[in-house]
């Protein structure tokens, strides 16, 4: 598997939401996006916008900080939005049912470092970092992932 990187500057929260909206229709069952970045970088903003774009309707999309997992029904695959910040061991991943979700759902994982070796090897990593007044979105993934994002218009 060849790994590639792509980056995109996001001027504000609206740009982050727009990026999520461009990626949403490109996802399919079995896809996982690992969302990395400091607190306040925009991980939840990205996830919320992607979920809303994917569902195509207004829905309450709370942060899963305290529930750990929020799920949403999508015609193609159930969407799992996970915030693993409070997990203390990768063993807790199995208790959440993420192993099955990685295969059958669309997973958006905040604080993916908590996954340890259970992280799907085919996942796309999106790191959002503060960059002046905006954010820098860096994608790390297989050449297949990066090609899908480019061909789908997600990267500009």
C-alpha cells in the first residue's frame, strides 16, 4: 500500500464544514476517518458537518464526548461518530462494538490514538491544526484514498 499526503488550508469553520460536505458523498461502508488535532482545532465541527451533509436533513448532532459514540442511520451504512478521549485502554474499543462498525459502517473517530493497534490500517487520517487565523487540514492515507478525494473534488 502506497501512502500519500495532501493538505488544504481552511480559513474558518465554514471552510471546515464545506470540506466535510465535499467528502460526505464520497464515503461508503467500511470507511473510517481518524480525526486528529488539539482541542478546539475543529474535529467535532468537521464530523458534525459531514454527518449533516451525509444525512441531507437537519438533525441534532451532539459531540460524543460523554457518550463516547453517537450513531446515525444512513441509507448506505450506519454512521458512527466516536470521541475516544476518555478511554484508557484499547481493550475498551471492543466493548463499544467498533470492530464491527469498522467493517460495516462509516466511522469518524476523534482521538484515534486511543485505538492503538485496533485502528483500521485502511483508515484515512485527517489532522486539523491551528494555522494563524485558520486551520490546516492534512490528509494521510493510501493512494486510493487520496485519489478518491481528488477525483471527488474534496481537495479543491
